[in-house]
């Protein structure tokens, strides 16, 4: 051969060169790029925040349940066949206390016709959804709460017109501390306030209650029953049982028959920790709505990226024509614009993950939860951003690749 063959094979575009080339469009049009990535950022931030706050909430609630124990059982009044509420027997707390693995039994009795007010000047219709309950003296320890202000009832104050407020009851009555002589109007007479409870996570009904002693309820509010033909204190309506943790299920199975041997079917037995765990799981069901809103924001962002990339193709016809004239293939042009769209979406996704994580951390801090960002949140955000960028960039990339060098240079 007298002449060497000349190779017309175009140079390969390495990934690093492709990334650098795609970043030029982003760096030279910063404001436009930021605005087009904003929709992606908002959508990803919404997804991360929803999943993060939900996970942090569930973790916080489950942590509280574990700290308070899963061995609390709740026995309450049931209904007979006619739908009438059936009171628990007076002897029910004592009988339950004789179950071997049970080590603590506390109980309350609801005074259905008694209401509590800040003063007698409050209209009787404004009850603030408060209940008045008689209580045993060991209630706080049994339900896993403590005294926030003042002190709980004792053997002396339980016989007098003295009360203790649940956390929500105190807030609704406008009482945040105990002053000497502090009192409220209960069922037509003054009751002195001895203390305020912290929230009872496992027994939220306690939070709405004004608690008085059974003896005081009998003496001042006529909460009575009959035992062996003689007046006695009123029947319990709720019994809180603490059992050895490894025997909780066994105790659960015999509680109804022990509390009311004659009619065990008229007794309700629940495990509050199971109820709260189910509630924590149920909260995740509402995530779908907010994730849908995040998906809408992602769709809007994808449309914005596609629009910006189409405009970019029209504005950069001379660049496309020059690169084609210098030997760039259609595939390389297509890869350049597709990579630019993915880069735009990826930048929006990264910013959205940061914003969503920050929102989760702030909200979790205000609720005193540990911050939990599930892997699905940030990995899903990045994955969604890349996918949306790719989908949004396909049409502009194909349009750019179809331009011939002569047409692009002539119409530039």
C-alpha cells in the first residue's frame, strides 16, 4: 500500500467529559437552572419530610411505650345484650389482685352526672369535655405517669373535697401551677386542687379527668352502691392492671372471668400498648395523601425541566450544529442533553433531601423525638429525581440529536 487509510471513526465521549459538557448548560444559566430544579426540590423535600416525620413520630411513640412497659392491661365496663352498660363488681379489683403474676391494681369510677368548672360563673354547657372520676391512691404508678405539680391524693385528702387534675384537664381549666387555696367548682361545690399529673401515655382518658378519692365521692357527690345491704362506695368503671411482662398474655386471658365471674362477656379487656402501637402504624396510612402531593410537585418539576431543556435546544442550535460539524454523533448529542436534564433533576433532588431532612429534624426536636430519616426517603428521593430527569430529558435530547449540522448552523 502506498497510502495509509484514514480513520473517520468519531472520538469516544468519556463519562467525565460527558458530565463536564452537560454541566456547562447548568453553570451558564444558573437562575433558569435553579428555577427548573425548584419543582423537583419541593417534591423530594415533601417526600423526605413526610416519611421522616412519620418515622420519627412512630419511633418516639414506640420508645415511650417501651419505657412505660407493655405489661399494662385495662379492664373496663362492658354492655349486656340490650346495650346497657354493666358496672364492674365492687370486689373486682381485689379478685384481680389475687392473680399470681399481677403486682399492681389501680381503679377509677366515673361520676357520670358530675361536671367540673373553673368557677360557678361558667355556663353549665361549657364542660370542656372533662370527666370527674373517683380513684384509688396508687393510680399514677399503675398507669405510668407522675405528678407534675403538687402531690397526689393520700389517705387523708381522699376523704375530703380535694382533687387532682389530669394534664389536659389542668390546661383546659387554665391551671398550670398549684397556689395555696387553689380550687375548682365540681358538681355544685368547691374542691381544692392538690396536684396536676403529667400526661398518661398509656391511659389518655386520665388526662381529661378531675380525680377525687372514692370516700370523698361517696360523701360529697353521692357516688354509692350497695354491699351486703349497706351503702358502699361506687363501683369501679376502669381497672388498670400491671402484670409480670412474660405473663401478660396469660393474665389477659383470665381477666374478664376474674373481674366478673358471673358475666365475663360483659367485661372489656384491652392492652393499651397494643392499641398505641396500632395507632402508630395507622398514622402511616395518612402518608399516602402527602406523598401524593409530593408526587404532584415532582410532576410539575419534571414538566419544568422538560420545558427548560426544549428551550435550551432551540437556543443552542449553533452549538449543536458546530459540534456535529466537528464530528459529534447523534448519540453523543443525545447523551449530552439527557445528562444535562438528569443533572438538573439530581441537583434539585439533593437540595430537596437536605430541606426535607432539616424540616424533619426541626419538627422532631420540638416534639422531643429522635430524628429518623428512613433509607427509603433519601434513596427514593434521589432515585425519583434521576428517573424524572431522564424522562423529562428524553424528548429534548432526541430533538437535539435530529438536527443536522447544516440546518442547525443555517437557522442559528
